[in-house]
């Protein structure tokens, strides 16, 4: 080794903080570093050449020799025997030995790590660990077995150290939810951090503490330990709970005040109020009783029951106060009936309360205009409930709100009576007035109501059934549904427009309007008043306007679509035909034939359109005369014979026996032509159209039958309607405007006849027309 290398090594050898010993193979000291001299207090002269065991405590030298021999043999890796300072103090160390050379000769190098600073750190740690205000513990991660806990842990949880160390949190049932401990351990094992988790810990006495829980994994080979810290926040949680409870109470009060701000639909709202109060208090049953007008009996009018609790409302109707004299007396004198254990109450009350399974009760009275009106109660059937005074005060406030609501209902009832008296004072006016006793069905109709329908007052029975008999059958469902909705409280007023039968047998449109003005103590309506107004002329005007608008719209539709299309096609064919040599002879005949067919159809459509427009503008008036119906049918059949032959359709027109009718000639011809045209349109090739007529003493029947696709019930309704138009494509894709059948029906009705359609599943469709007989 050169001089510079030797110098660097010596410097490193002496600067290292660990104790270094160079030994010969017999264990004698050849060299030591500066740390041995400065910390252990020996001079080099006192150590060189001496056995290394002189720096170990005499009582541990044999043990040290044994461990060093084991290290040399590779049986152990370190020696924990402390070193002995010159002043006889012991320095904790961890010693390891290595083989090497020193000054060219084999040597043993001993390195002793000074553990004094580590021990000091441990002491400081355990000082902090033991004296902190947090609950701290060290446990084995895998098993949860505690190896140490601090003083606060023992003081708060009530254990001794001996009761904790060596046992797991599961053994001690510390975690209120042990699955949470398992989950937290799993997170830690996966390298995640746990800080500020909400955990509930159980004390030795069983009290539950809310804690903020933090944990970390400490690895000391070969084990992993769990270092935990928990801060007791139970007081804060209780404060939060009180704050939350107060907030819930304020919210309940606000919700109930908002609900009862208006008495509209108040019966349903009171049901909602009881539900809110029941869910807030968690009791078995909440209810309201109302006195009858005499104050001698009371009835359960509202009730809310918790899950599994049997309702009592139906069993608690019209209860006489004289059977429970203590009840009203206690409510009046004490302002409440209250008992954690109902066995403390008077015997007459127990007789009523015991069968209901009640264990605890709180009842608060209602007063309306300083008169005892009823009460609100809270039953507990599961436990002997202890009530907080603050909770009772809240319920008193709510009972006052409900009392005020009943006062407003009473005021509204009286106002309704005043309004009803005013209506009755109008008895001699022309307005139709009615006053209905809902419970008995009796109805008072004034003179104006009866005169509007042409009756004398004595001719109308004074009950609701008489009114129902006058209703138009088509209007009954809608009127009854509207009335039902008002009686159930879903609407503020009852109002409909419907038809009533007059004495002369005509139907008159009226606007009927009324409302409930009285209820019984159960919230059921008992009286309603109202008026009806004659709107017959208004309805007729509206119908005429609808018809006129429909006619106008249809006219424009036909002109824009059904006439414009065919005429445009005819123009195109005419232009082709005018160009010499543009088509061959065969195509020429086909185009001419097609043009002829379109011209015929367009002419028929135009004829229908003009007739329909004139009829709707009252320009066509029937002029009936005697007609030979068989002859008219034969002429009309001849008109369609050629297109029927082209389509391969057989025509049959009966035996031709003379049948006469008394009707307008042109109108009848148009009807038959349109029915035949319609049958031709919907009869497939190879089919058959049968026209027949039959005479009777009073009427003649004309029938046109064909086999085809048939007509659905829905489309038959459209054909028979005054407001809708129905059209569809024929078997050869023929298009119509929906006017033909509509015009047929109008013309037949104008001649005092009838128009009917029958279509069977087999595909046969029959149009039947009846006309007055010409006999």
C-alpha cells in the first residue's frame, strides 16, 4: 500500500462513528479507531495486544466469546453484547465480524454499531407515545394482537395493560363494526394510507365512542406492526347530533307551516302533516280526534301508523265523553294527557287505551275560537317512551298551528253558508240555481232552473236522480267523472257543459257550475250549491262554424290535390299526343284510354265537389217527387258497365221489378252512382257487385254489395261522422277524395232517409239506403 492510500484509509478508519476493532486470529486487539478511544475512554496502549473480551462486561464475556465463535462459524450474523467503557458504563451495540488482512497478515475486523442514539430515540418516542392525549396502540398487523398501548388508551377505554397486551381487538370486542377493522387492515396491507377515518370503539363498560382513526404500518423484520392513533370526538358528535336534531325540528315546523298555509285540499294536507310528525318522532301512531258539534262525542278523523302497527281509526268513532270522564278533565286542567307508563292513568282511560296495545301516550288539545274542538295524540306501543321537554314543546307548537287551521276551516264553512244564503236569495232571478244535500240526495231547483228546460217546478222531482235522468247519455260519463273529482277534493269547483232534455223532447246545452260548501267531521262533503246557464245558441253557432271551417278546408284540399293531380296528368298525355310520331299506335290507344278514364274520374270528382260545395252552402234544396228506383238503378249500372267489364267484374241489379220512392231525382242518382263507383273501386278483378231494391209500405231500401278488403269499425265511424273525411286507395290503386260517401249520406238524410254500412270479416261490404216510399 503506498503512502497516500494508507493515509486515506487511516483517515476513513478513524472518522467512522462505529467502533472498529482489528484482531488477530486469537482475538487479541491489533488496532482500534478513534471512536473506541474517544467514547469508550481507553488509550490505545491500554488495549493493543489485549483480548477483545476486555471491552465487554465481565459477566457477559463467556456469552460474547460464544456468540463471536458462532459468527466466525457462520451460525449467527451479529452479537448484541454491550461494550464496557473505561468508566464501567455499558454502551449498547450491535457487533458484526468480518475476516480480512492487516499489515499483510490474516485478521478479524469487528464493527460495533453504537445504539445509544437509537435507544435515546426510542425513549423519546415512548415518552411521546405514553403521554399524548390520543389513544395509541401497537399491534401485529396480521393478527391484531396488541404489543403495547399508551396511558390514554387505558384510561379512556377502562382497561389495565395486562388486560390489553397479548390480546387482539377482536378478543376485546373493541370495534363496534369489526368488519371495518378488517377492511382498514386490508387497505394498509395494499400500501394505502388511513387518516381521519370515522370509527366507533367500544369501552370496557360497553359505551360507544366516536373516534377519528389513523393508522400506519411499521415493518420490523420479520414482522409488520400496526401503529394506530384514535382521537375521541364523541362530545363533538353529540353536539352535531343535537344541532342536527334542532335543524330537523325547525325543518319539520317549516314544512308543516308551509303545508297548512292554505286550507285548500286541507284534508289531504292533514294526512301529510301526521305522516311528517310520525316519521319525525318515530312513535307507533299519530292521530287527530274532532268533537261533534254538541261536544258530547268525538271521532278519530285522521290517523298515521308506523310499520306493523294496527290502525284503530275505524274502531274509534262517535265515542261518548261520559264513558271516559277523566279524559277531557285532564286535558283541560293540565293541558295534556301524558304518561311514560299508562298504568299510572285513571281506570276509565286504561279501559280504552289498553286494548289498543298502548304503553306510553302524549295527547295535546285543540281549541277553536276558545272552544274545545278535539285533540292530537301520539301512541307508543313498543316501549315506555321517555319524551324530552324540547320535543313536547315542539309538538305543542304544531298543535297550535293545527288549531289555527281548524279555525280557518270553520270560518270558511260559515262563509260558504253566507254565500249559499245569498244564492237562495236570488230565487226569483232567471239564473238556474240548485242546492244539493249530498248525504240524502235531495236537490232544490229554483224556478229559473226549471223554466230553462220548459218545465214547471212541480214537474221536476227535487232529487239528484231526476237531474241524472235529464242528462244526455253521451254526456253522462264525462259529467259524472268531473263531479266525482270535485267530491273527492281533486278540484276547487265542479264545472261542465252538457245537454239536458227539455220538456219538448229537445236537447239543450247548459253550462253547469257549483262547489262544495259543507263537510262533516270526517271530511266527507255534505252540501253543494251551483248554477246552470243556457248556452244552446252558443253551441249551435260553434257547430255551424266548425262545419263551415271543415267544408272550406276540404274544398281547398280537393282543389289543391285531388283535382290538380289528374288534370296535370291529362295535360302531359295531351302534349305527347299532339306531337306527331312521338308514340306508336298501340301506345297511342293505351294513352287515349287512360286519358278517358282519368277524365271520367275527374269529372265525377268535380261533380261531387260542386254538389258537396253547393249543399254545404245551402244552394241545393231537395225537390222530392215519385221515382222509379229500379229504372234509376238500371241507368246508373249502365254508366259503369264498361269499366266493370275491363276490370272483369260481374254486375247484378236484381229482377228490375218496379219500386217507387218519394225523393229528389238528382240527389238519388248521385247517391247510387257514387255507391256503384265506390264498389267498383274496391272490388278486385273477377269479383261481383250486386245492386238491389225492395219496396215497402213506408220506405224503400236500396243495397249495393261487393266483395273486397272490407271496412274496419273505426273507418265506418269516420264515414258516418259529420266532422271527418275518409278515403283510401282502391284495388287498382284508384284514389278518392273522401267526398262521395259523405255526400251520399248527406243527400239521403236530406230526403228523410237513412244511410248504413255493414262490413263482414268475409270481405263483403253492404251500403244500404232507405228512402220514403212513393206508394
